[in-house]
């Protein structure tokens, strides 16, 4: 797709979803409006310019099965609150210095306060889910089901985070292990967004399964695209330092592919810099060049496109709606974005 075509697609997409994003933002702010310092810490991160992919997917899933998105608003906020909790913790693990172009919570308020802020967000996300019971009188079982999905997604995300830490420490991993990290750490709450939206919209079982499988594929595609952008974008566009995953020792699909295909001298160079937080910019750039030379970035991009294509196929069983069309566009844009 040409740059002009991609720009037109992005512009059209954001026109289509602007109304959803506005109501999501209002709902998120409603749940962090407490007059306390912890709420201010959470608002600081939430208002730093997140893409709101997960709540948007939840509302679209609900609408794609002819559900009322007003019933889904509190849960759409819940999934973003849970996701943001993970971001605060990620920044602590990575000792990150920037998040979306700003200093992260643990640097501004300290690690102890950042941990408390992440706990605050977790409980707020639970509150947001359980508040759904006020709208769905007589359908409390749906609320329990959604809460169970959130718990399972949270457990998977933690498993993914743990596996990510383990393979980064040993500095070697298979591509399958890296995909498992993506599916759990990033994909769990993307998938649950689609499933929760389907439940609130009273989807048929076939529709719910289709949206769940779409979410599973799109979650992996999203992480692969993130890994690519972390090496090829611009710092001011991405909101964090390019190559930070290399300094943090992250074993992504790109790194795993390269370590399995590069020469011994290239492997030594990668392992020498990987995980070295004091690595010079020129050293990181050298590793990025090796990744390009070995075709590892192209490999990850091809894989991301395959997952996005599989996601779009899952939508074929859904009724023809505007929401379904937007979900199809999202599969394309997730792997073509520049931020």
C-alpha cells in the first residue's frame, strides 16, 4: 500500500471511530476522577496519549453483533484501566525513562507509589466491570462471566510477563516462545475485549467464537508491529527511545529469528549489546542493521501481516455492519501504523 493510500485509510478510519473514542475517554475519566494522589498518578499515564485499541475493539465487537454499546461502556473503560496497570509495571521492570514521550510514573512518583497506582488501577477495573450489573438487571451471570474472563486474561498476561523475563535473562528463545509471550502478555486483554463485547451484545456462540479468534490473531499482529516500530520508527513518533528493547535485553521474534540465522560474528555482536543498558547509540544502530541484513524485521512484518489476514477471515461469519467493516480496517492498520 502506498504512503498516500495509507494516509487516506488512517484519516478515514479515525473519522469513523472518533465518536467511539470520545465516549470511551469520558468513561475512563469517570472511573479515575477520585480526589486523591493515586488517581492523579493514573490519570497522568492514561492522559499521555494511548491509542485506546482495547476499549475500541470492545465497543465494535458489541456493535458488530447488534448490541447496544451503551451497555458496554463501563467494561470498555475497565479493559483500558487493566492495560494501563500493566504498562506501569512494565516500565518498572524495564527501568524505562519515557512512556509516550513523558517520564513514567515510577520516575515521577517513585517505584513504591507506582506499584500502588497499578494496584489502584486493577481494583478500579474490577469496579468498572461490576458496575455493569446496574445496567443488565436480571443478567448478572453475564457480569460474572466477564469478570472471570478478566481474571483469566490477567493471569495469562502475568504468565506472558514472566516468560518474557525468563527468556530475556537467558538471552535465547525460539520464535514459538516469543509468539507465546505476544499472545499472552499483549494479546490476552485484546482478546478479552472482543469476547466481553460479544457477551454484552448477546452474540450467538458462532459470533462470539469468531470475535475471540479475531482477537487472538490481532493481538499477536499488534505485538509484532510494536516490535518492528521499536526498531524502525522515530523516537518522537513512538514516544520512547528507539532500540530500547535491545538495551533492555528483550528477546522478540525479530531477535530470535536473527540469532537463528545470522553468522557467528553477528551473533557475538548481538549478545554483546543485548541487555547492556549502557550501550552507545552507535552500538544499538549496529544491531538494528544486522537485524535488517538478516531479514529478521521483514520476517516479523510478514508474520504480522499473516496474523492480520487470518484475523480478517474470522469476521466473515458476522453480519454485514459498519462495526464489522471498521474491525476489518483495524486489522490492516495495526500492522501498517507508524506509532
